[in-house]
C-alpha cells in the first residue's frame, strides 16, 4: 500500500499535532535547508503511472484496497459515466500515452485545465479549475492538457520536490511544470525578521502534553474560527472552553440513554483537565501563524502566472494558494497557507467558483 500525500498539516498546527516543537522548520527555512513547492488550485488531483500493461491515470482511488486505474475510455466511462470529469481524464490519458515514465513510475499532480477551459483575451490566457483564476502571458488555448506536478512515489512512499516534468517528458498537447518552479529563496530581511520572532517564541515556549481529544478539538476549533471569519492572529484561546462545552452538549444530546450520555461526558474529562495548558499553547500557535505570514509575503513576490478571485464586480487580485516546505529527505512537509484569505475565497458566496461558471 502506497503512502499518499492526501493530507498535509498546516505549519502552525504542528504545535499540537507533532511530537516535537515545529520551530525547527523556521531554523531550516532560514538556513535554506528546505525545498519549496507552490500549491495550485487545480482539480482533480491526478495520478499518472506506467506498469507492465502501459500508461494509466487515476484519482485517489488508486490507494483503495483494489486500486482503481484507468487505461482506456471504457475504464473511465464504466466508472464515472459520461460527464465532464470523465472527459478530462480521457483527455489526460491520451495526451500522456507517449510520456517518458518508466515501468514502476508513479507521479501525482493537479489538473489545471483541458482543451476548451482556457480563455485568451488581450494577450493573456485565463483558466479556473476551482476557486482561483490563473492568468498567464503564454498562449495556452492550443494545449490539450495543463498539469502541475508535485509528488513522485518511490518504493510506495510519497516524495516531494522532484523534477517530475523531466520524468514525464514532452508530449504533444501537454503544458506542464513542477510545483517548485519559479520560487525564489527567502530574502535576507525576511530571515532577520523570523530570527527576531523566534526569540519572542522562545520567551513563551513551554513543554506540555495534551490528551488526543484535546488536540483534535483544538485543531477543529481553529478551523471553525477561520471558516466563521472569527480567527484572530493574536490568539483564540478565549473561546476554546465554550467551544468544548458546546461540542460536548451536541455529543450528549445525540444519544438517549442516561448511561450512554454519561459515557459521552466522561470522554471530555481529559479536555477540561487540559484547559489551563491552552493559554501558552495558543500563544505559541499565534506566533507560529504570524511567522508563516512573514514567509508568505516573501515567497509571493515572484511568479509569471497571476492569481485572481472572480466576483460579480470582476476579477480581484489575490495571492497564490500557498506553499509547501519540504524537509531535506523529501518525505515530510508542512503547508504554508494564508488560511484566512482562502477560507474567505472558498466559502464566500461573493466569489464565483470554477464549478459555478
């Protein structure tokens, strides 16, 4: 069973999710010991590989107990029917039939567009798979498929940051690039600021141990605050206890027997015991979040493809979705994303998504 990369932690959430302090990522970032990959808002996530029977494409069903691979239009139609997704996968399959992947190779990327998705106006190409509208100076409408590559699988283990474009090679009709292309290193001013912020972090740093349920609830609480537009980069601990109480009430009210209700309440006892620890934990989380924003400001300074959100009033400039910091071994990575900006983009009815065009 291959280990896929379908889940990746937010950098600041590692303060509760990881066994060791995530500040080591800042040390590695400032020392240029990480590899950077840009996140792209494509769909679907697509896998391409070659085995003894030839080239295949797949979605995340490739990691099922019985892997779901598509080798022909019949395979795709039998599984997905006759729809837009099926057409996109078939277009990808026939475009990559002549690729340079060798037997045993498996790579993953995000599908950015297929033929007909690109609009060319006033010297710019525009395409939109999900939330972000991308605009490039290249004439892309003549290409059949556009893919950004980000993951290579070696011995069933996901590895990030490889030159997958070279592995795939040039195919007629294919526009593709690596997710690590066009990312400049952090500038010296950013590294200096991060070093200063690390001193602030070390002043509040404390060792702690949390129950697993506390960890789970804190992460969902942070996501809840972001989606509600109530996240505060300076700290969010004030509302955590109320969130836990409401979460417990819903869990208790969902069952009828008193004995079962008591069991549900008992599950939350470790969380209430942990509440006094959450003030320093939340403070560390806050500083890590602000460090991330500093990193994003530096990384966003260069890209040949511009990014926008589509609204009824027209296009509104936005940043790239974010970045991935990859460790020296290529097997551990964290997301560096402006969660407030892209929570707004993903959930706001004012933003016109690619699937509502």
